[in-house]
């Protein structure tokens, strides 16, 4: 299963709403997670099963979608959200990540 | 607290072998599957392998199948990644990550990673 993530990078202002999308090459139901990675650090889980917020993740993060099209939304971008975001399908093996979206703060 | 810690990385020549370890604590290890994920310098994330809670099932990326072997010792709370016939393109930070739940294979807790450099 190929995962196509867009955009590859974006720049937004504090308080903006940011939307990142992932498209699967075939239907994966809701078997998708979103991960945040800051430079030099391990990734962290944000969203699992497409729309479930992981424990401790701020409420400004949300996920939606099912089948082939998924979105990660950051509602009210904060300076600490500057990072790279990845989607990962866990519908079947081999698991596949999206290419990543680098989010910068203007 | 839940923790997974990788070790065993280093510099190795092409064609040689290396074994990585992922030591777990703070949870009932024998109930959880474990993933290995890698990240080449300046690149994105690549899933490498997964082992089930009891070691009865394992899965591999095409890029490492037949060269890497994932295993676990539940008496030692440790998962291993035996890497052989290493190539320069295997150079990466290798992370292990625990299943979010026994029944949810999301990557819930990650280690800090261990760097493997394959170079002559």
C-alpha cells in the first residue's frame, strides 16, 4: 500500500489552521496513524485509528478520514508544533509511511 | 513508566553483521508486539520489521527480508534485530516502538534510537 502525503512542507502563522493529507493507494478502512517528529528526536504518536487522539496530545490536533483519504488538522498552530508529521498505514504488512510534511512557523 | 531502549548500534563494514537490542520496562512485555523503524540521515521513516507478543509471527520490509531477523526473549524483556549482509543503504537511526495496546499495533512508545553506520 502506497501512502501519498501532501504537502511536503508548509509555513504557517501562529493561530492558523493547518491541514495535512494522506492518500492510500487502496482502501485501509480507518487503519491510519499520525506521528510528530521534532529534529533529533524520536517520533511521537498523535492520532491512532484515523481519529483517536493519543493520551496527552493537545486537543488542537485532530484526525479524520476513512478508506483512502485522511487528514490531520492542527486548529490554532502553536510555536511548539514546528515539526515533521508522518502518516502510517497499519492496515496490512508491510507497513508504509507517508513521505512527511515539514511544518514551519512564519 | 513505559520505556523502550535501543542499543547495539555502531560502525560496521558492508557485508558484516550487527545485532540491535530493544530493552523494555514499565509494562507487561509479553503482551505487546514490537516494531523496528529506521530513518536514514535526512530522510523519512521506514518501517523495518514487527514481531508479535509471543514471537510466533514476524513481518519484514522487502528491503530487509532474508537479511534481517527479528526475535524476542520474553524472559529478558528484550527484542532483537539481527542484521546481516549489511549494505551502505542500511545506514540509519533504528528505533524500536511498542504496540499502543495488545490489540492495537500503532507505535505507541518509541525509544531514542540507535545509529547504525555501514561504511568501509
